[in-house]
C-alpha cells in the first residue's frame, strides 16, 4: 500500500473507508481461513460538497487499486434492456479495483416509487452485487446525499453493508480545510484561520474551497488595479480578512441555500426597555450558543456535587427547555448534529446513568410539556416514574375573582393557567398538595389570554347580524 494523506477534515471517515477497502485486499487469506465474507461494499452519504468523491479517490490511491466510476445517468438507455446491458458491461470491466457508483440513488431508487425501467435496473444491480464472490478483489462504493431514496434491498448485509456518514465539518475540521486551501496563498497578518473557522459555520469542504478561491480572486483584482494605475509592486498581493468577508457575502453554506431569510443587523441595545425579557432571551438563547462547554460543565458539576453530598435531590425545573428532544432527521439532512440542547442531553443521560451506582441521589424533573422530552430520558433507570401532579385548592382561592379577571381567556388558556399555578406550588414546596391564591396570581403574570378584544367584537357583530337577518 502507498502512503496517502486523508483529505482535510475527513480523518475519521478516511480511516473507516480505508479499513473496508484494504481488508479484502491485504487479508484475503484470513477471511478464507475463518470462512467469512469480507465487506463487499460501502455507502457514503452526507450533504453535497462534503468531500465524498475526494475521499474515495484518496483511499483508492492509498490501496494502490484502480478506481472505476459509474455515473448514474450514463447507465440508462432508450431501448428495452439497454440499461441492464450497460450496467452488466460496466461491472464486467472491473476485476481488481474499487468501483464507485456516484449518486446510486439515481441508479437504484426505491422500487416503491420508481418507474418500470428503473425497477429492472435495480434488480440487475442487486443480482450483480450478489455475484461479487466470483469477481475477485472488488469493492463497490456508493456515494449519495439522499440515502433514504435508495432501495432498501441495496443496503442490506452482503451488499452495501457498511455505511459511513460524512458530516458537515465542525470548527476543527473547517480549520484544517482552510489551512489546506490557503497553503499557497499569501495571507495578511490580520487573518486568523481560527477566526475564519468560527464564522464559517455550516460551510462544507466545497464551500470553503470556493470561499478561498473567491478571496484570492479579489486580491488578484486589487493587484491588477494597482498595475493599471501604474502602482508597480514586485511582491504578490496578500489576501486580507476583508477579502474573505466580501467573499462570504456571495458564498453561502450549501446546506442553507433555499432556507435562509434576511435578518437586519440589530443589537440588544437597539431594543428599548424590556430589560427582563432581554435578560431571559440572552440566558436561554445566547448563553447556550456562546458557552456550550460551560453549560455541559455545569451539568457535570451539579451531579458531582450531588454525589459528594448525598443524600441529595437534583431538581430540574422546566426540564423541557433545558434538554428537549433529539431530532434524528438532521443527520440525513446534513445538519451535523451540533445542537446545544442535544449536547446537554447527552451529558445529562451519561450523568444519570452514573447516578444508578450512587446511593441516596434522586433526580426529579418538572415540566408541563412531557411530550417534548426525549424518549431516552423516560426509560427505566432514568426517570422511572411519571407522576401527574394534581393539587387541591387552598381555602384562600377565590374562583369568582379569578373568573372576573380572566376575561378573554379560552378554555385552553384556563387549563394552562391551572397547570402553571400547580407548578408554582410544587416549586415552592416539593410535596405541596394545595394551590393557593398567590400561586394563581404568579401564574397570571405568565399566562396571558389568547383571544383579542377585536376578535370578540367581530363575533358579537357577526352574531347580531345573523340574528337580525333571521
């Protein structure tokens, strides 16, 4: 095997794919002795531009194998049987090499939604995949950004039985990619690759390559203008931070195209008053984004203190706003799984699993939206018991007065009001069995009526109109 460096930012995926391809080549005798079949294929999936094709080329070079590429559209012919014949011919050309099907979702879409000629091609591909044993050292790799569009039979064991997800580069990967594409550029002193990697969130490898190319083009254009204005310079024009900032205005992340909106440049001090509201928004939105590691560390330290001072109770109030629920659709959409809530949730799950081994440490959560919690939190060993908190009314609760001051409250609003009042009672005393007037007064500051005055006037006028017509 020759030495080949992994593409920048793709170290993990490179090592995983290298193992799949090299093992059948290097250790064929071991597989024969153990009477097991080596991996026949792998599926690379991830957002467009993340480096799937470049990754396959690098691994193929490292294995000293040939690369045979099949583009999806080139397979399909106009006559009956042409597509299957072309596919068989392409497979017969390969013996000891790595075969890549670029966009296998175009060759083998799910037969539930495919046309008749596409179904025949899928069947032919499955037959060829099942006959790989007689073809020597051959590995089939598929690369796609739509894994769920593939026919499920293609992803079963024995075919494309290994799947590698190429995620959107994180901050460290973006720094490696930027370092690779700027190694031949003259950068000015005001450029920090660490800073550029922070402000390019969501950019994939192709986006970053285009960004560096556009920034260099702006520098060349600036040098050309100097020469045109008789400002001769013997040195190359350096690329400045302003060049990158100007380039970013025209090059947006691929995964965000079609999903972005214009946002005005506003600061917190642009909003007059509302100090309490701004404080809550900063704590709920800005802090988790700017201080991710701090939020996770706080969770770990909380559990550490609880263990060291047992017996103790950890009370997580409004837990749905702290952790929420994970979205598994982000992976297939190229979201990269970098949600702050998901990170905190993972830390919380790990710490709660550690509590099982500790004595006299109890974790209690409170919420009025249990449907928003992740299912992993509700399994045995974590939140074992789900208790619906019902409370009685204290003697000081004046329902007539509450009825008078809750004008324009709908039935759903009143139900939410009672829930909030119950939560205030539980926060005040964990074993509370009654809700007092003061709890309703606090809840009224949070729960507002959902029916506007003009809506009531509209329905009254509408009712009067129809009653007169009757």
